[in-house]
C-alpha cells in the first residue's frame, strides 16, 4: 500500500515537471525534454525527501518508471491537442 501512496504523491510532481519543461524548453524535443523533466522531478522530490533521508529518484527502476510516466503524459497531451485542432477545423 505504501507504493500506491508514493505513486499518488509522485504523479502531480511529474505532471508539474512536464508542464514546466514544455514551457521552458520549446526548442528541445524528445530525450532532452524528458531528461529535463526527470531532473526537475528529482529536484522537487529532493525537497520533499530531504527531511526523510531518502533518495527515491536515484533508484534506476523508479527513474525508468518516471520516464514512462512522462511519456504517457506527453502522449495524452498530444492526443488532446490533436483532437482540439480537429474540432476547431470542423465547420
């Protein structure tokens, strides 16, 4: 059950990191943006974990899960943007 709670805490951080990177790194694409979002997630999580003495994002398995979550968030954002453009183009 602790992992579910941890996932629930990480999700908003990852979403926030993706949104911030999308705004700040408009010229970058793919892995560069993903790396920036992972780094930003690490910084934000570091503030939270600092008092607990943990370093969750230094775990390779967790970092891979964060990358997959970022991919899923970006894919959903792309679908939403495409659908919005399609609807706007319809008479």
